[in-house]
């Protein structure tokens, strides 16, 4: 059950990043999504969504690798 919950928590940022890619792609083809009033705002929301999703995925991988001592010494926490 815990692995299922962890999978759901990892899929949330992946979905957020995918939504960002979709919004950016739709903006580049001139397709305006329903609740967003302008293409510029759609681009901004897409970039923020993509950046936030990638940030969450990257921080999860970094935290996991730091816990397993698989990162460079300069990224290890100071004692």
C-alpha cells in the first residue's frame, strides 16, 4: 500500500510537467484552452507548470540519491 501511495505522489509532478508541455504546445499552434483568456497567459502557465513539475521530480531524485550516498561530495550536507 505504501508503494502505491509513493507511486501516486511521483505521478503528480509528472502530470504537472505533461500539462505544461501541452499548454506550451497548444499556445505555439494558436489553440486557446477554455478557462485561460489569452495565449500569453497560457504560455506563462505552461512554463510555470513544466518548471514546477521538473523541479519536483529533480528534487525527489536528488533527495533519494543523497540518502544513498550516490552524489558528489560537494552536494553532501555539511556536518
